[in-house]
């Protein structure tokens, strides 16, 4: 089956037009209030996000493509509103109440693209003003956004490699281009043994007790860092850098699920995970469609991910997960104005016809171990599952560990388990949402749990769990030895050791577990399953209470939580059949 360039263009331009229309509708019209006039209101956060001015690029794209004046007017008003985030030194604040200015790099790239591709829509005076602001931003980035001067995650250095390459060409500044090369080499040096970029944590080169790294495998890596490095390589016309990007992208595609989702269940910044990517990053389409002109698997990945955008878009806005709309959660406009830039970049870059092909994850090895994440991936009989022993914890409850199943996907049902942060916490108050119904906003990770002296202990908090797997003719068996721990990873007093075994067969998963008999009465195996396609069959132990509905913003699914009580010997077993 072929995907024509015209069909791809039609799909992305139609989606971008939906988004652009919503951005225009949400734009503030208060001429006498310059701190508000021209900003874009967020339905979820009930505020104006400081980075919304980056939408000048997709709005100008729509203005040029459609000829409709509303988009040009909106872009000009948005540029003017951006002055509210501008500092005297040329940098930009992240938000009105945030002093983080590394985001200047994203504003600079967006403003460059608006001028480079669509500057002809502006008057001479307007273009001069826009270029003046861009020049000031570029000087700040050149002086500040580099290792040793501004502490940032790796994605910022990759973005500045891209920005310096683009601005160096636009303004004819060789020093910018030299810095771009240095930054790109710095980023490429942060490549793990599995060809995954690391550095989405502090310090960038940290190694945990298990030797794990800060890898945001399905979040910032495919949605920001790699796209920026790919754009850097194209802007510098550097075939060697482009080939290195191609190698990294091939490894990255192992983290795209069959429905186009980016799997970030074990990512270092999983607290910002959405099913299609990450809350405030830009997206993969521009980079992957460009690479897809030579290899269809990249275009296939870009198209599937864009299809997920479509399925999560309602009333012109990109919702933060598949079940947000159904649950009554509002869409954060940050998702839309950021990802609109990647769609505009793809449309300006153009498309090629390509034959539809499977993704790498659709024919996985039976067992894969990612040592930099202490993660076991199982691919057998239609199952794709991940069992986590990841011990990188930037804050308590940041990630599922302890031999927990943090992802369970079957080709017949789609996702059945998807866990971002072990405990949902607001780490970035201006970039995360609060649930509209806190009572049903439950942990999305399966786990053994018990309370002792009013303290909650659970196996998915254990950073020292030992996991292993074996394969036989019937499928794959995974065993995990863990300990019940509190959210900080501290072991519970007394008999907290537990054992979990997962047996994967063609269309079934059997889970067996054991805790010490002394706490069997208090222990429960909590199993949140997405949707209503399957329910567990209890083989040993029982369900002492009725299942209850759950929803989790991270990555945005609703379903049912089942509670299984071990028997008197501390043993439980259940089977999931599809």
C-alpha cells in the first residue's frame, strides 16, 4: 500500500488548520491591556503560557497557505505579546512567574522559521523589527546556552546546536556555526550502548548504583533532542552528522508502538509523558518525514504519530491523552502550539510518496534488555511488555521500578497497562495539569502494596529489584525479586520481601506473586487495566472488594483497578487473556 505525498500533505495541513483555528479563537483581544492582548489562553491551565508566542511560525504558515487574513493578524499580535516575556538582555522567560530562560532557544528557532519561510508576509518595517529581536535572542544564546555556563538538560544543548546553525546562516555569523558544531558533538557524545541519547537529568553524565542513565526514551529524545540534531545536520549540510542522526533514529524507533505512540513508560522525565509524546516538546514529524524521503520506515513512524495526534484532537486542540476528552479533562494549549511547529516544518519541507511498512517493534526479539534503563522488554505471541528495575529517581515516586510491568500492549487490544510516574506529582506547576476528579486519579502501575503503621509500602518503589527472563518453546517467563518500600525507596521494617513471575504465552499473561505470610492479610496486588477489553481471572487468592474505575493524566488513560488479595500462604495468581 502506498501513501502519496498529496495524502500526507492533506492530512497534516488539515490537522494544522484545525489547530490554528483554535489558537486564533483562544487569542486574547484586549487592546488596552498590552500584557494580555494577543496572548493565547489555555483552557486547562486558565492562564497564558509564556511560550505561546512560538506559534507565530505555524500561524504564518497558515496565513501563506490559506490566504486568510485572520492568521496573519493573529501572528502579528502574538509577536507583539511576546514582548511580555522578553528580558533586557534579549532572553525570554519561560512564563510570567518563571525565571528560566533556556526556552529562548525554542523561541529563536520558531521566530527564525517564521522569517525564513514566511517573512515576505511582513512589511519592511515589521520584518526589521522581528529580525532585531531574533538577533538579540541569538546573541544571548551564543553567550549563555552552552555547557559550563547554563545548566540544562541535553535537549537544550541540542536545540542550541540547531539554533546556532540556523541563525549563523541567516545572519552570516561564523562564530554561531562554530558553536553549533561544538554543541552537536557534545550531544552526540552522550550516546548509550543501545544508541540512546542520555542527559535528561542532572548531572547529565550521572550513573546510578545499577549503572543506569537519565534517558527520556519516548519523551524528549524523539520529540526534541533528535529532531534538533537532525535539523542541525541539514542546516550545516553535514552528511556525517546526518548519518549519526539516522543511526540514533533507528534505535529510537524501537520505542514507537504500533499505534504511533512513543513509549516513555521508563523515561527519565516520564512525569510529562503523554501517549503521543511529551507535554511541552515539539514533535518528531519534521525530522522523520525528511529522513523518510530515503527510507520509508521513518516516514511511516511520522505518519503513525501524526495519526495519534488526530485521534487525540477535539475542537481543534490536542488533548494530553486518549481518554482526556471522555473523562472531561480540558486540553492544555501548550500541546497544540508546540506540536504545530513540527507540522509546519514538515509541510514546508514537503513529502515523498512511500510504501507503508511495519515498524521495528512489530517484529521484536523475544527478550531485549536495555541496561541503561535496567529494563526488560518482552515481545512474544502478540505481546509487548516492559518490566522495570530502573533506579534513577529524580524525585520520590518518579518512576516505576521493583520489577513492575510498566507497559503492556497486545496487537489485538492495544495498550492494557501504561504507567508514567509511579506517583503523579506536580513537578512543573506551569506545565502539568491537576486531575478534575482527584478521587479516581489512581496510580497506573501494577504493584504489590501493603500499609504498615499508616505508611504505604509498595514493590514498584524498590530501586534494588533484580529481574531476569528466560525463553522456552511456549513463550517467555520473567522473574522479579523485590522488597516492599516506601516512596523514597526505603525498605519496610519486617518481612517485606516479595517475588513476582510473569508468564507470557500466545494470548495470555499469567502473573504469580508471593509475599511473606505475616503480611498476607494486609497485602494486595493492585492491577490497573486500561479500557474494558479484558478483565483478570483470579487463579489463587481472591478479590475482597469490587473493582473501581481509574484515570491517570500520565499518559492519559482510563480503565479499571482490580485488587487481588493473597491467600494465607501469601500467594496469589491471575491470568489476563485476550
